[in-house]
């Protein structure tokens, strides 16, 4: 039964609220809707007439189970901050804003404060009521997005967005602008709400998930502020205010007593609560709702224009101060600082610092629009407390079906493999500072004798960590141990690291990594109690299988050759062994990873398997069960990872086994479970290729039910989809092949751009975000009715995909593979 708040008319009471107080006194203000307002010096207009309600605590704790938001982001944003001596150092002259936001389905979604994984808000949207309807902006509007700052070619100059949501019923339109405040821990949303009918009432609805969880929150209405924090002794605080007064507001538990539940009852916000807890005893999944004046087209009062600020802090005072200061500064000045002006270094300044991207733009098919976006997106996905910490994605995969009861980083974490791709992309654009800082950061995630609770051989790099180095996943992946060596060598060759610097890093970080690649050893950390015997890896690049992997071994060989070269510089006599072992690994590739008797073999032509569990590729050894899929004979599983052998210089592109393997990857007659290649239509009408990770991949939506990955447990019908960065990997291979066969004519070069560069551009969404996975048309199109090639709800934007695109464009510009290691090709052929 709906609980209705009994309204009174006594003088307004004072709200006393302290985050760490044992008791919260709260009251709610119900303001009469009137156009006669005054404006305070903080930029907030306040209604002159006030009525109040009695203090009240919302019932229905803890609300429905919390989840995260839709992961297919159409935009992400944060302010650009310059390094000071290789770190982010906040000062009065150069404050560092530690706020990130994301956009999806036309609304503000996960918004972070502090460290980049520390979400504070699940989503914020408008609920709109009118004659006979209660709309949610996310469900009942058609959304478009564009960049607020663009150059003459339409290339984004900052991560500031304009989102326009038009009601499906035609009765209103909501235009919103999003960006953060570079001078403080807050962000701004400008709103232009237009009603095309009478009696249209907007309600701002926010669902906090403070400190990366949605199960422990408390909401309070405090005068003209919506405030949220947790029931913990130490809690971040989020404050939402606007420069237009709300007429009334309410706090409640999602699904039971929140504003949306109230409005769905009778279209009115008439069960008003001032807080969700009197003494922190009742916390849960909470929401805050603020009602704004009703708009009437017939009376000429059909437009509401306002600025909304969301401020964060370690306590209520700082959170409120940030919110008020952003509102007082105003839209124009905050946006100008975000872009960059005579007083602030902003996003346009970062783009101007990249010497390579203008020439690279000529080798795209969209005038560089996705290239500029990728530069912004990659830089935005770096933590600002731990400089150089590059994350995989500012998203939680399949977030709207993933529990938010317990904190989870999702993809907002460090994997050295994804990290390597990003660092190499920065270098490709001419940013020498970020990859250097990132390389130096890697020491934080290398296993040593000082790693908490670790017993065993040091030198390898942790599978996945928080940006502060906190250990999350502990599998051993040999490619992630090789890639820091490869990156160090590239930075040295580019002159980013001096001989003295790389020698020091060789001794401190890279030699221990190379030693582990040679000897392996005992590993005991958390659940992981094993012995690593290279080149067999406990996990390959998909983190699912043990054995001998072409992609992993390619990195190991390249890493060892690079280590031998650096060791020579460092006068390390032991480093010669690294080259010798690399040569042995190269010589053993076919005997350990190539089969010629699998059922996919055509005319007994040999081809690379995805991974060989025991290094006997002609046996019927089964791979491990994973992602709901039962393991199959190793010889039936194709994976394009063998192309890394060409990329790094281990094998020539026209090698017969490589070409046989490419032919099988391209076989579109294979049944869908084993098939890897699919075709999509580019903007010019041509066909472009897309590729799955491997046959029998289960990391994706269920083909029968359409449910998200593991939404109700793993099933055999789950299916991993096409990953757009494989189009880039294939483009790199085709470039290498044309070079090796001396067929890279201007016509062939342009065709490669049209097929592979345009191919990756085809997978970008309206906000120019590149996804982890794209819909391949197989099975149930899910509740989102995906169209062919559309990014799914897995993770968007994926940093690796943007990095691969950047590197592909650089490779096409240079007419040479960017990730190629000439020292590898040279030394292995001596």
C-alpha cells in the first residue's frame, strides 16, 4: 500500500546532517511552483514562498537489488590534466579534477570520483509526467549525441557532449550538455527542456552507487540539494544541485519508495520522504527525485533551462562546496576551461600536442574523426591518483545484469596486455610523455618478494589489479610478462628512454621479467598454487586456457629478443641466453602448435591451433571447459592469435603455415559455433570483415534466450561475438603481407585503408566509441534488438579497440607495421 506523507504548513525546519554523525535530522522542503524567484550568489534561484513537510524516513529498505548500468557507452568524459614531473600533482594554480562520467541510452550513467574505478552514481535521468503518461528518459525517448567542440572536419576537440532526447510521444524534448569541471571534483549538466504540450512536469531522478556499491547508500534532501553517502565511517559524499529551484523532492528506496515508484502510482510525486535513514540503520539501493515546475505550452512557459552540478568530496562540506563553486562559475567558464583557454590547459591543447595525428588523419575514411576521438578516449581512461595507470574500459561488462551489491572494478582496472596496446597507441600519435609514465607505473604491478602473501619466483606481472596496485586476479600470463619488456625496448628505440634510463629499468624490472620467461618457477598467491614451465602459460591472452599458445609465444619470443638487446646495452653477459632461447622457441613453433591432421585440415595442410594444452597439436587433447562451453578437441578451435607471430617479426607474412591458417580463419562455411569470420557493410556499401576471438567462444549473449553473458548462470548457448579490434589485427597482417611480397602499390594501400581502417570505423557507435564486441547476427538479438555490427552491452569503449585503430592508422601512414620489432626479425634470422 502506498504511504502518503501528511503535509503541514509550519515554518521550515533546519536540516542537521553530518556524514559521520550517529543521528541524522532531516526535513524536506516542498516549494510552491512559482515563476517569481530570486537568485543567490551561488547561482541557485530559490522560490520565495516555502511550505514544509514533517520529517520523514522512507520505508521499503533496502529496495530492489542494485545493478550497474548499460555498458554500451556512447560517451565518456573527464577533464584533461597535464603531468607535473610525471605525476598528477594538484595545486592552487593547477587543481586536478578526479571525476569521470559515462553516457549510455541518452542518460548519465556510471560516474566516478577519486580513483577511476570508484563509481558514485549508477545513472541520472529525467522522469517526465503529463496527461496520461509517466515516461523515463531512458526508455521513452529517441536519443542522439554529438560533440560540443568540433573542428571543420567534424573531429572532436574535447569530451564534452550534447545529447538530445526526443519523446516518442512527441510531447517534449530534452537537450543536455555534459562535461566535468577541471578546477574541482564536480561535473556539470546543462539542461534545456522543451514541452510541446500543456501539463508537462520534469523530475530529475538520480540512483547513487556511492563508493562502488549500490547496497549501502543513504539519501537526504537538504534544502535545495540532493545528498548521498554510505553507512560506512568513511564515505564519499555526492551532492546534486541546480540553479533553478525544485518544487519538491523526495528520497527513497529503489523499487519500493523512490520517486519513480511514487510517480508510477498516479503520476504525482505525493509520497515525500526527507531521508532514507535516521541513524544509518537503514541503508540500501536508494534514489533521489527532484520535481521542477510544470511546463505549459499554451501559457508560453514551455521551456526550462538550468545548470545541474554534481559535486563530490570526502565529506559533506567539500562535496557541497564543489557543487556550489561549479554552479557559481557558470556554464560558459567551466566549459571553456574544459576545452582549454588562456588560463587553462584543456583537451584541445592535448590534441595539439600530438604531432602525428594530422598526417595520420589522411589515412582514414572519416577525415580523422574516430582518430581524434580515440586519442581523447585513451587519455581519459587513465587514473589521476596513480599516473600512468591505463585501464581496459570505463565500464562494467553487461552492467545492467550484474549485481552492484559488492564493489567491482569491472574493466576499470589494469591488465598489462591491454596496457601495452594503449601505451603503443600513445607513442604512435606522438605522445611520448604518457607511455613513459605508463611504463614506469608497471613496476607497481610486477610480482616481487615484497608482493603481499606471495611465495615463489618473482618477475612476472599480475593478471589484473586495481589502479593502486591492489591485487585482484592472480593468473600467470606469459604475454603480460613479455610485453613490458617489449614496451621498454620500443621507448628506448624512440628516444623516450635514454640509455641510462633503460639500463636502470632493465636491471630493476625487465631482467627479472626475462628471467621468468626463461625459467618460470613456483607460484603461490591466493588460489594460485602452481609451477610455470615456459613456454607453456597458465593462461593465454583470453585468460581461459593453459598450454602453448601462438599469440603468447609470439610475445615471449619478442620479449626475450628485446631483453637480449637491452642486456647487451647494460653489459649483462647473461642476456645472450635470452636470444638463444628465443631461437629455440621459434624453431619449435610447428612441433608444438601446428597440426596437419585435424578435421579442419584441407589436403593435410598444417595450421595453427588456438592453444595446445600439452604441446602435442596432432593429438585429440581437449581444451578446458570455459564460459559455459564444454572443451573440444584442440584441432577444431581456430584463433587468429598466430598473426601476432607476423606482427612482432617472428614469422614472415608469406609463411605457408601462416597462410594456411588464414585460409581457415576466413572459412565462412564453418558452422556458427566454430566459425570465426563474419562480414559487415561499411558506410560506402562495401563489405568489411569482422572476427570472433575463436571458435566455441562462450563469452557473450545466449543465442536462445537472448540473456546477457552469465545473466542467470553460464549456459552452453552463450556465444562470444565479433571483436572489432581483430579487423585491425588482420589489417596489420595484410599490410605486412603486401610489404613482404612487394605488392604494396598505391591502389593496394588505399584498398587496405578502405577495408580495414574503414572496417574499424564501421563498428563505432554514434558517439564514436568502439566496442569490445559487435553483434554478428547469430541467435536471439536480445532485449536490445541489436542490428548487424552494432556494439553489444559487453564493454564500450574498449581501450584495446581504440588503441588498435590508432596503431592501424599509424601503420597505414608509415606503410609499415607499427608493432613490428626489426630486432626480432634480424636476430632470429642470423
